[in-house]
DNA sequence: TGATTTAATCGCACG
DNA sequence: GATTAAATCA
C-alpha cells in the first residue's frame, strides 16, 4: 500500500499537471466575491487531498461549485476530468445548475451525480467484463425483499429467526463492507443453524440476482469496486480520466464508497499507462492519483444505520497524507438563537471535533415550544401557527414540518386538510412505489430484460388472466427443469398439460411480450409502454372495476406514461434501459419541488441539506426522538442527537419545537415523555406556549393512574439518570373517564371526521364544532367541495375549516 | 383452480 | 392502517 501512496508525492516541476500541483492558481476575482477567508481558501487550495469541514449552513455548496468553476476557468482541468459526487440526484442537479451559471456550457462534460448513478454509468459500459448484460436491471429495496421472501419461504428458515428485514439488513451491511458469499462462507459458524441458513439464503439471493441479470443497490457500488480491483486496466481508464474527484456529504459514505473513492484516486502504475497517453506522467512513468476534495460534517452524520462509517471523515487525514483541512464555521443561514440551541445540543455528543457555529445576523426570534395533549392537538397548533404566519405574509413554501417517522404525518395531514392549508409530503409513499406503477414498470423491465423473473411473476396475472399460483408453480418447475428464465417457458405452455383457457392466456402473454420486446431497440420508452398497456388491457381493466380508487390508479399509470414522454424530450436518444435506471435511482429527497406554494412535510432524514425560513420540529419525545430502536445500538443516541441537530439547523428565521403528551401508535394510545434532548436546549432560548410541565401537572391531578417505569420490567440503562424524573409508561384507560378528561383541555383536538355532504355556510352563520365549541362564520371562500369557512370561535380563536369534512353543525 | 372475502399480523430513517 | 394468510365462494 505504501508504495502506491508514494505517488501522491508532488513534483514541483509538474505545476501544470492537474491534481498534482500545490500552488495558488490565478482565479478570476469575480468567482471569489462574497467569500470569507476560509471559504476562499477552500476554493483556491490545490494539492492531492482537501478536507472541508463544513458546519451546517456554512455555504459549502457555494464553495464546491466555485472550486469546480475555478478549475475550469484557469484551465487546470477539462470539464470531462471532473467527477463530483453528491448525496441525492436533486443535489446533483442543483450543483450542475450552479456550476453552469458560473462557467456556462462547459459544465456539460462533467460527471456530477450520485455514487449510484456514477457506478451505473461505469457498470453499463463495462458490464461484459462482469459477466452481465448491459441491460441489467436494478433491484430497489422492495424488489430485493420480494426475492428474499421467496427464498426464505422456499427454505423454510423463518423459524430460525431469519426474517426478510433482518436478512436484507445483514446482506446490505455485508455488501457495504465489500463482503460476498464466499467471504462470508469462510467465517460462517457451522455449529449455528441460523448462521448456516443465512449463508444459504445469501447464496440463493446472489444466484437469483445473477440469473435475473440484476443488481441491487449495494451491488452498484460494490461491483464497481470489484471491477476496478479485478481489472486494473479498466480502473486506469477512469483514474486517468478523472483528475479531480469531489465528494459531498462525505460523513455519510460507507466502506464500499470509501473504497471506490480510493480506487478512483489511486496513482496509475507505469504498466497501466497506455503509450499514447496525453496525461503527463511522473518520474517513474506512472500517473499520480487524482486530486480529492471531500466536504462533510461529522455532526450531521445520520446514516450509520445503513452502513455510513463516520471514521471515513474522522480518519481522512490519516488515510490521505498531505491533506489540507479547512474549517467552515460561519453560518449564513440561521439566527444566533437557533445556532445557540444547535451548538448546545450537539455539545452533548462526546468524542467529536469541537466546532461552534456563529453568525453575524443577530439573535433573532426565540424558539417557540408547544406541548399538545395528543398528536392531533400538536398538529392543530402547527396548523394554527402556519395559518397565522401565512396571514402575516409568509409564503407556504418557506415553511416545513419535520417528523421523525412517516407515521407522524397522518395526524398532521388530517389537520392540515381540515384547516385548508396546502401541503405536500416529500418522500412518503413514493409515486414509484405504488402498486400500479410497479406493475407498469414490471412490464417495461420484462421487455428490457427478459431474464428478470421477478418482474414477470409480478405481471403474469395482472391484469387477471386466470394464471394462479398453481399454474405459476408449474411454469417455474418447467423453467427449473430446462434451466431457463421463466419467460422462455411461456412459449412451452402447450406442453404442460394445463387447461385450454390457461394455456391460451399464457401463450397470448408470451406473444405480446415477444412482439413488444422486438420494438424496444427502435422505439422510445413511451411507445413501448403504450403498446404494453393497450395490448394487455391493463388500464382498461383498472377502469372497468367498481373500486373508485382504481380510477386514481389509472390516472397514475397515465402520469407514468407522460413521464416517459418527458424523459424522451430530455434525452432524445434515451433507451428504455436508461429510463428504467433513472426511475430506479430516484430518491425521496429528489422530488422536493421548491416552487410550489405549499407547506412541506418530511422526515428529518429527508430534510438534510435543505433550509426553510420556518421549521416545525414535531414529536420531540422519548421513544420517538431518540427513537426507541436506537437505544439498543451503539452510538444510537448520539446519532439521534445529530438528527435533532440537523433538524434545528435547517431553520433560517423561526424554529418551533413541539411534542404531544400522548401518542397513538398501532391502535392504542400511550403516554409520551418529553425528549431528553429538549433539556439540552438552553431554557432561556425557548418561549413555551404550553410547556410539558404545565400539562404534566394537570395530567397528574386528573388521572392518578400512574405506574413507575420499573413496573414494565425494563431495567434502567446507563443513560437512565438522564431520563426525565417523571418516567412512566402505561396505556391511557379508554372509556368515559378519558373522554371527560379530554374536555378539560380547551385545545384538545380529536380526530373526528365527518362528511357534511353539501352543507353550505354563509358569513354570519353560527356553528358548533366538536372540538372548538361554538363560533360565528366570518367568511366563506372557494367552491364546494373545497369551500373553506373562516370561523371566529367563542373560546378557541379563529380557524379556517374545510366545510365538507369539518366536525361541525349549523345552529 | 382461481377469485373474493375475512381474519390476523406488524410496523424507522433511504440511494 | 396496510399487507398477507386462511377461508369461502364461483
């Protein structure tokens, strides 16, 4: 290893060689306008390795884009020699756009993409070397789970504690560590039946992927690393091409990604340098490694659960000698109050590099705290505040509501709908995860990659053709016998002794797939999809059912069709496989559309990298943030704290911290405790509208049915002393007493929903609301069924209500 | 045999 | 609450 690192030694005579020189380039001052000294240096430093420790909101995107622009402007690098890696496609698109603004069309030849997209590009070009066809398909998490489910069922190993999620997680972890079946087999514990069984599942899963000509998400990275290691001359191709590698969000890289970066920036040995190279060689006849720039913040590392290794950034200096480290601590996003809260919270994580964010914009408003009785109560507070801010001139699009888990959005959605506040959910149930979209995609995948059995099984009986489980099993048995993909067996249906009706259905499907497959090479994706949908009668079948939801589903499929058309507009030469790749790689954070005039709901994870004027951080409760599952994992609490930190630092002007005293989960209602993290925020920074203590007191007086934490049999852990002293855990008793108690809280909001039909209200009407009591209608806007009434309640203040569904009656 | 209805189970974040 | 297995219907 050492001899390779020697290649990083710089030769002073090589000033013109990209990536090897250490000097200050002559960069246009305009490119540096508005940068502070540290940012400036981060743009201008030249050398083999640069680590930019960028605190939240410190302008790192600006630094990265200008650094890229400076390389191009000074002619130190061609655009094609630059590889910039971001965390999401959205971040990549944004970076490309900002670089474009700085250098114009020169940005076109650069690779600015996610790890996964970059690897797919490399793998498609070099797929033959890996024994794959270039049209390999990409299995998303759901596809992988479907395959695992079949295997686990087949082997009947679920009794050994091998569940689909546990096995999927373990395989993913192994692949992130660049492990494979063989390496696992060497270390397997032969005395442990569960371990042996896991190995068999892993082996069959790997075989299944290979036979289906498919790669899962983790393979995309790992296989690229394996490719580079197995074929140094292939690696040399990319090492020679990319002279500048830049990686954003480096704290969230896993081992495989780290290895990939290592391979890409490795010096090229003389024997792998082609004779006709135009890149300058060093004294030994080799080519020095590419210049590497990484940007990250270990305080924002929130993906350890999926294999991100914080050591990658902590030990960067050791891994890459001659690293220059630059700290960016000045924050250009938030007020000092928000930063003080963030600094105070993150200071509770020991073992971190000291870093304190500061700003020059002033203290700003205090943080607002609120404790609701229930999640609905909390949601009502959020909705009321959003409405008040909106009326004061704030745009909906500048506000965001963060949740720890997706299930929290339900109460928020209910209330936002009732309050007639426009909102959207980033991530959530993603478009491409809907059943009808997966169906349509499976058709496309089948004709692009006929080896993909998983896709074929999905569509074999969708729409209904009378091909049931028994028939499928017969086809599968035949496929196993003759050793071909399932698809091949469709043609042989006549030989299997099936009923005439079923046989015809199978043959017909086979003919459709074959004929559509033949048009793939010459037709754009939209035509292929249309042909499939029409000939299989998929949309028609949806429209024919009684289920009103199916109408929406049919529309979704048509939206997918328009996506394919859009795709072709963007990429006139785009093939079907390119479209499928793009879809496979879209992520939750990618579909956040800033332009729309709506409040955005999202998880804290999705929020990373974003910023909003106003941020509502909801559900700041024990068991939720920190999430209960994190308690059992090493460093789990610290990671949850970073998640809280990430949430706080998204806010530019206003931050709200809210929680509920009770939270309903899985049907029953449980008492929730204020999060320990709340106590880490300096009390003088929070202005409580309703503090946890105030409600706690009342709850005590009223219920008197508390049990101590020890009663539920969970021994106190190391961090037990830090838990709030009023620790208890019990279910709220249902029945009349609970209902009566609820009425004691004037702001208690229930989840009552009603269909008022075509009830019409006019200004001046008196109404009674199930939660807010009586009030007078002040104004009515909009058309039924979306008409909104503005009501001045006698005790609950002014609210906006969607008339059709509000629990109200006219008096 | 396949389609439809009913009961039972299980829940974290994501490219 | 959504998904999935068992039970019943055609």
